[in-house]
C-alpha cells in the first residue's frame, strides 16, 4: 500500500504516479500535480471540508479526512490542532502541511 502525499490516505493500491487517482482527495497524479502544487491541491481539499472524493470507492469504515490529514503531522502539531477552532484548523493544516512534501 502507498500513501497519498496530498491528503495522507494510506491505502492507495498503486504508487501516486502514472495517472493514479486518490479516492480520498481526488488528485490525479501526473495530471493535477503538474498543474498545481501539492500545497494548492491540499488546500483545495481542506477548503472542501476534507470530504471523501470517490463516488465508486466507498470510504473506509470510520474514515475521517481531518484525522487522516493530521496523521501526516508531527505530534506537537497534532496537539495544537486539537485545541484549534475550525477556521484555525484550516489555516494551520495548510501551513504545516506545506512542508510535508
């Protein structure tokens, strides 16, 4: 299994390359990530509420996009996010994950 570098979904069956599409965030690798930066793609997904993208592949049981994204972060950053408002969380996630590439 592989992990999506945009949203942190860790159940990709194929490497995030060669037009693989992440069912979590909808990024099509080598297409979307050529046109936009990873930060821009991640921010768009966060702005959309970290919603499950695929209409064909159901989200895993208990799946939570924000939790998935937080798992990409350093433990200290996770602590800060637990105490942030919704707006603060969006800003912090986008800022912190800019370096997660």
